[in-house]
C-alpha cells in the first residue's frame, strides 16, 4: 500500500501521518511514535509485572515487534496505541506462560535515590505500600470476568476512551460503559473504596 492510499484510509491528524511514514520505511517517524507511546506501554507492563526491569525489557520487545510488523499495520478504527497495548498484552501473557517472571521484588530496586527520604527505610516502606496496593488491585481484577477485566485494562491501563475501547473490543460504546460500570461496582465490593 502506498503512503497516499494509507493516508486516505486513516483518520486525519499527525499520528496517522507518522504511522503511514513509518510503514513506508521512515525510521524517524517510527522514532517519534516510540517517544510518544513508550511511557504508556511501559506503564501497562509495569502494572502487570511489578518488575521495573522486566517491564523495560518487554516494552523494548513491544516496539521491536511493532517495527517488524508496521508494514502490515492498517487503520481499523482504533488508535495506534491500542495496537501497541495488544502486542504488550500478548507478550505479557507469553512471559507468564513461560514462568520466567520473578515473583519477588529485590530491595535494591525499591530505593530510588532521586526521591528525598527522611530515613533510610522511608523509600522502602513507600514502595512496599505501593506494591501491596498493586497486589490488592490485581487480586480484585482477577475476580472480574474476562470482558470486564479486558475493558478496564484498555480504559485505565491502556488509556483508551470509551469509543476506542468499543472499537478494540468489537462492542458498542454503551456496552463498554455498562461493562465498565459493572466492573467498577464489583471492584468496589471486592476492594472497598475503588473510585468510580
């Protein structure tokens, strides 16, 4: 497909033009897409793995696969970010299937010298609280059915709108909003005070 025909089938805006240029082999355009989406992909994987180094490795692999597969990417009514999150989700599931993911968090990873602390244990305690909250949320997410969990992952971890989530899931916007509402109501019952 040519750059011109790709632009005709894509929505208007700077991102579709970048994707079209990247599909045509423009490495600088792909670099811009990388810079624009790396934090989103990394955040999604970090939440899933709870391991900063593994999340970085997997995020790099997401973009490696995206670069290899960009020639076959076509606009299908969803944002480029949704495609990246789909790749990230599949990589994460592959990683969990191989059982290579570490379950422990090492103390040296917890200390962040950039953050001021009042005592030597303060940064570690804050990180431990964050890890515990993340584990509580992950346990709560496991109580949801597959579509509810996938919907919340796309909306809140993937940063997609209701409309983008609907396209990604092949559902109506109303169905996505209903799934989100039911999932959040169930999470509130499971965890206690999860904001709606």
